C-alpha cells in the first residue's frame, strides 16, 4: 500500500502558512474561542435581561446551547488535528 501525501502547495501564501502554523496553535485558538463565546453569552445575559423579553430560565437554556455548540466545534477541530497526524 502506498501512503497518499499531499503535493507541496504552489501558492506562496499557502506554503508560508503551512510552514508557520501548527496544530497546537489551532487548538489554542479553538479553546480561546470557546471561552470568548461563553463570556459574551453570559455578558449578553447580564446586559440584555429584560423581564418582557425572556425569562431567566430561557436565557440560561440559550446560553447552555451556545456553549455546547462551541464545545462541539472545539472537539471537532481537535479530532481533525489528531487524524491529520
């Protein structure tokens, strides 16, 4: 069996990016994005909590769904990085 190896990129920018990027950087960016999503979600709860719009329970449920979705994105990017090794 022969292993399939991607040919080197012909574009200058793509080749520079592949030389300077690492999976560790991608995972750190994904984790940072998760924390930022949680922070801004909770901040929106504090700022936008109005008794006429949603109950606190509804807002908490929306925030939990957002955090779960962000966690799934981080997990998927981590799995992609592991499979690329």
